[in-house]
C-alpha cells in the first residue's frame, strides 16, 4: 500500500503554487490586468504546445484540468505540466 501517490503530490504542488500565485496577484497594483495577462499567456502557451508540441515530444491534452492549471498559474503552470506528465 502506497501512502503517497503521484496524484496526492500533484494536488499538493498545485495547491501550494495556487496559493503563492493568489498572494502574488493580490500584491500587484493592477490586480485584474495582471490576472488576465497571466491567464491569457498560460492558455496561449498551452494551445501552442498542444498544436506544435510534437516537435518537443509533449502534446498536452486539452481538458478542464490542463486549462485550469494554465489559466491559474500561467506559463509556469504549462511548464509544470511539461515536467509532471
């Protein structure tokens, strides 16, 4: 019986990074524009990687989890997906 599964590690990492990103967005002077720019750049990076990622050997699926990670964490979230999967 495994006590710590990969899904638990992923959930813990996502929770911690989400908390840090939330704090960082709150520290920004223009909170809404910073959040929209971060989410937009993350989703754009995910879509580009989905379309042209075969050259890198990584083509992420487009689902609610990957879109949420890329929208919440931005480009660092897409890099996290690259390393986790």
